[in-house]
């Protein structure tokens, strides 16, 4: 199950990094725009469509301000990856209030039991059923139900262990702070490093025990409790742990570049929907 989730994450990561890197290449300092011919005095009125083209940027500004207010007030966000998957513990602001223990549990519960998660896990369980992973579950409706329940439990246990329980006990900050600075490789390096480095509630840099140890504990709980007896081995628990950390690494890199991907996809949508500006006035059919 986790293997297919990790594989799907790798596909999303490839798409995300490709979009982000192409956007960065298009904005490199070396690329000079082609010189446009100077418009004649009679054609100066055609500059009006360019003002209309700037409207999507001004329309996005209230959303960014609203997100900033949300982060400054609650310390969390209302963001969603690809407009669907909960991304409530990812923030852009650096100086925001710390999360209380109650808030950590609330935001993790909000993301874990989000309606989108039920459909996402149902999809993963279907793939696992088709591949007959963990044969001890069997096939048919009963086998699918067991796989769905196990996948949902795996996701919930890891989310709470790495995002609420250990962060509360160790007083660590479970949020991911987007960098948005530096080149493509540097930002990838920063995102991956957040698996092992995090902040304390007081803002100090610490080893990310919540992620590394929390995912190990959740892997042990799931392996030795409700998974098939044939899979209850140390080797399988280690494999589950590695897959969870790998999946979290893929996800956190996508989170780093999501604002760039969002802008790129929104810009493409605006270009498709925009009407081309008229170049000349329509001909008068009565004039000869």
C-alpha cells in the first residue's frame, strides 16, 4: 500500500519539479525579451487590453493577504496542494505565533479526516487490491475493506504521531516553512533537509525527532497490530518506516514548489481565457 502511495508521490513530484524548473528557466536574468516595435500614435489605444491582462494579479493579492492574516492569527494555513490535498501545516511567513498543543491536534485532525482524504485512500486501496499486495487480506469486498481500513489507520497514526503527539511532548514545531529563495537545487536541498531539521516551539533549530522517530513508532504500531500476521517482521517494519520517510520527503519538496506551480498553472489558465487585443479597427464595409 505504502509503496503505491510513494510511487504516486514520485509521479506528482516529477510533474511539480518539471513545472517549477521550467518556470524558473523562463525567468532567468539572461533571457532578454524581444524588442517590440514602437506603436504609432494612432495605435496607442490598443494599450488598454494590457491593463485588463493585469487584473488576475490584482485579484490574487487579496488571497495572499488573506492567507497572511490566517497565518499571523492562527499559525496555520487553509492551503491545499493541487487545490485538493490538505496542506494546513505549510506556511510562508517566518515570524508567526507558536502552536499550542490543542492547535497541533486540531489541525492534524482537520487534515486527516478531510473529505478528500477518504477518496484518496480509497484510490490507493483499489490499487493495492488490484496488485494483491499483502495477500493475507484476501480479495473481494472483504479484502478491499481490510486494505482500506489499514491504509486509513496507517495514515492517521503517522499524521498524529509526527504532527501532534511527539511535537507536543518534545515541544517541536510540526509546520513546514517554505523558503522560496535561492536556485532550484538549493530549494530542493532545503526542503529535504526539513525531514531531519525542524524548529522548537521557541524557534530554535533542532533535530526532527518528531518526523524520524514518530514515523518509526507509527510503522511499528501498524506492522505489529492490524496488518497480516505474515507481514509482522522487523524487516517489514523497517521497510514501512523507510517508505513513510520517503513519502514525506517527496511531499515536502512538492510543498516547497507549490506556490510556483500554482502561479504557473494560474497564468496558463489566464492566457487561455484571455481575448487577444485588436490590432486594427474593423473595416467599414460602406467605404470604398
